[in-house]
C-alpha cells in the first residue's frame, strides 16, 4: 500500500468566493450581451416595418404616403436582428419637402423624417398622425395627448410631454431602403 498525499480541500470561504466571482462574471457577460442587443439605433441600421402587411420588410421612401406615419424598427444589418423597440422604435413620416423646416432638414432623406416612437412624457408609443385641430398633420401620443411637429424636429406643440422626440437621421440605402445615418439625436423616452 502506497501513501498518496491527501487531496487539498477547498475551504468553504474559498468556495463561496469562487462562486461569487463566477456568478458575477456570468451576470456581467449576460448584461453586456443584453446591452448590445438592446442598444438604440446605430448608423447603418436598416428600418423595417414593425407592424402591418409589410411587417419585417425594409421601409422604402418611395412606398411611403405623404402625411401617413409608419411604425418601424431599427435592425442590425450584420445580424438581421431588430434592436429593442423601447429604445429603437421609430415613427417614420413622408412630408412635403417644402414643409420641412431647417431644424429637420439635416436629418431628413428625400422628404422623409424619423423620430423615436417613445413619448417623452411617460414612455407611451407614438405612431399616429393627427387629423383634427392642433394634432392635424402632427405626431400624437394617444395615451396622454402630447403633440409633436414632425416638420420642426418633433418639437412639442401641446400636451404634457416635457421635450421633443429624439430624431433619427436618415439616409437612403441600396434599392431605396431607409437606413439610420447616425444615432438618435437626443434622449429617448421620459427622464
């Protein structure tokens, strides 16, 4: 019978420390992945219809009707995966180029503008163009009545929203697909 040296035993304290460090590393890894997947729109992202008969198809400027809003989602062109709707959903509107004010021209592409679809009041989705009164031709939040002017950098015209919607600068890609030309120009949603 040979004497084998005893195996070193991990102390309870060492085991707990290793478990905590491993758990933290796994949590941070998952968090980092979640941040990447849910990051706001980035330059080069494609805009895809988020609902309706064209859901999942690229938004093309030529297909948009003047004064009609569509709800779109920024999609990572490399992975073809949509980004988080709460951070990168956009309301896209075609306007008469002569109506677009200087504040919006730098972010427009061929008469089309895009803004965050998250209201700055309480984070409700905005995707409607009003047809009556002060809302006529403007983006409205049907939850609490905030009104934003798409012709003037989505400035607040009425309601409880404290600030404008963040603009998403646009450019036309291959085949007329709308793409983000840069990141959102302001904070998305409420404070």
